[in-house]
C-alpha cells in the first residue's frame, strides 16, 4: 500500500514546511529572548531601586546601584528589541528551479 503524491501535493507540503520553519526561526530569535529577559529583569531591579532604603544606599557609598543597574538593563533590552524590529530574520533563499536538495 504505497501512497502516490502528485508533484503539486509535494510542492505544497514543501512550501508549508518552509513557512513553518521561517515562523519558528523568527519566534525563537535569540535577540527576542535576550531582549525580553533584560527588559523583565530591568523592570524588577528598577523597582527595587525605587524602593531602596537609606541603609541600602549607604552600603553602596551613596549610589543607588539597583536603580542605575535596572535602568541600564532596560536600555540594553530595548536596544535588543529595537535591533530585532529594524533587522528581522531574513527568510531562507528560495531554491533555483531545477535544483534539488539532497
């Protein structure tokens, strides 16, 4: 019982798989993951900086280190996300007619 596929069916399946692969590559782009984590942690550390006590600031020689670190993390995360927006992942090149993938 062998299944026979027409050339058209085979091409349709290949194009569907290529579309899914491109979507997965864009979804799991490392810039999105790193940027999202830096933004999330930046928000948490910035909130900790806003709620820092005078004793905590005195321990850091008068610098609110949580606030400055959190703001730096926010900026870095937003830069990663901006980079992702301005330079999205390029789709794989289309194979030339007559080329076969081994």
